[in-house]
C-alpha cells in the first residue's frame, strides 16, 4: 500500500490519503490532532495525536506543598474543577488518616453534583452545535449561569473554585445560600425537558447519531474507558455506587446508574442527559440532609506546615467525564514525592483508534464530539 499525504487540493489514483484533522481545527474541544488514513470517504485508520498543550502538572505537583497542589489539580479538566480538587484532598486525607467533619462531607457531595450538572450541560449544548443545531447551546448556557451564580457565591470562583481544603472546605456556607441553591436546582430541572423535545425529538439529530460510532463493551474494558461513555456501552460501573466515597453510601435510594446497550453516539447523549436529571435529584437530597445537620465545623484545623507521613495511597473519584485516579507517594515532606494523575479523557480519547475506522469522514465530528472530552484532561 502506498500512502500519500495531501495538504490543500491534489489527488492520486490507487493511493490512500493521509488527512490531518488539527491540531487547530474548529471541530475539536481544544488542541487535538487526528491523523486519518482515508480510502475515498471511508476512514481506514485513525491515530489520536496528543500533547500539544501539555503543561507538566504532575511534575509541578512535586514542587508545591499540599495546599498549593489543589490549585494545579483543578485546572486539567476546566469543566470539572471542584471534582478535580476533591480527588487530591481525599488522597492527602487518606495519607493523614484524617476524618472530615460531616458538614463538609455532605457539602462536598452537593457541590460535586452541581459541578457534574455544569459539566454535562456544556456538552448537552455543544454537541448539537457541532452537528449544526445552534439553539440548544443557548438553553445550556442559561441553565449553567443559574448554577454558576450559586457556585460563585459560595467559592468566589466561576471555573476554578479552589474551595476544597485538606480536612474539609475553605469556609462555611453563606447565610441563605442553601435556599438559593434549592431554587436554582428547581429552576434548572423545570426546563430540562427542552433537550428531550428539541434535541432527542429532532429527526436530523437522531439520524446523525443513531447507529453511528458504536463502541463495544470489550473495547471499553480494553482501553480503560469510563464514565458516561462506558455506561452508554452497557458497562454498569459507577464508583459512587460500587465503591462509595463522600456521602454517596447514604444516597443509594436516590443515585441511579444510567446505562444503555447500544454504545452509539445517541446512547452517549442519552446517558449524559439522564445522568444530569439524576444529579439534580442528588443535589436536592444533599440539601435536605445538610438542612437537618446540627451546626458544626466544616473543616479541620491544620498545622502551618502540613506534611503527609511516608508511604503511598491511591484515591479515585467518579468525575463527570469518568474515573479520575490519584496515586500519591510521600517521603514525609511537605510536598509530594510523586503524584500520578489518571484522567478520564486520556483513556477515553484513545478509543477513537477503534471507533473511527470503517466510518465516513462525515461522521467523524459526530463521533468525536460524542466522547465528551476536555483536551486539558488529556494533556495534563
């Protein structure tokens, strides 16, 4: 077989075309490059090429103390900042053998679910946009703004919240904040049916996504795919239920693990949408429990210089995009000896190597967008 690489224009007979999508291309969420080998309009081979915005966060962890690494950790997936912080502080707390106050546990759970809704709303709006439907993204941003307002009020940040601390949260909740959150959650829930009517009820959207980009359960396991993408292929696994952390062990009657058997682009969108509904229910359940808690601390008092004992531990969380893992190694100093980050998008995007071959170039954007990744989460 002879391969010929083309830039603009050109043609050749009896050769396969090598087409570079990116690294600067409007169809991608950031700086990703896809190297496609084409036979006419059919993709024969696909190679995701990553690393264009690598920032060396894992190396920087080694030069920051346990308070400062929270700032680095919440930036790789900029749509899931609170959840990113959570995994790091949980790993340090486990090393210290520290018990977090109950108010902090339930408030963390509430904020993690609100962050999950914010993450999912971005993709629920942007995915139809990539397929030519502009209206849903306006609805998504309206709902996001309502939830962003309460997240900003409690933390002071809109994207990088910096609200988690080793031992709990930065500070107690503002007066009346729980009521404002309850009102925001109710408002967002009352308008969520727009995605069922406007997106799932659209025959063009269904035609572009149904049966397209089918990911098998075997491929999910082989590539370590997790989160909504894995569950859309029938893999019934969710850390919140199967290895509960925070307060999820007490929310079993509310938590619903959403799965679909089809494994196509439509199934991935449906899982994301239904999971958003469930996160709003979980937020309401957390609000009810926090309202019943007696007054108490929301964090632990820490020494001026925080040192983790010598040893190692692994903490993992069910982030909005999938499983995040944090392998922490300590030599007894105030900085980590090693902090290895396992991000969801890094594994999930590798599945493109088996998803794209055999599909049309016209379906490439539909498949790429349905993986719901953040490039910073790949190039961590």
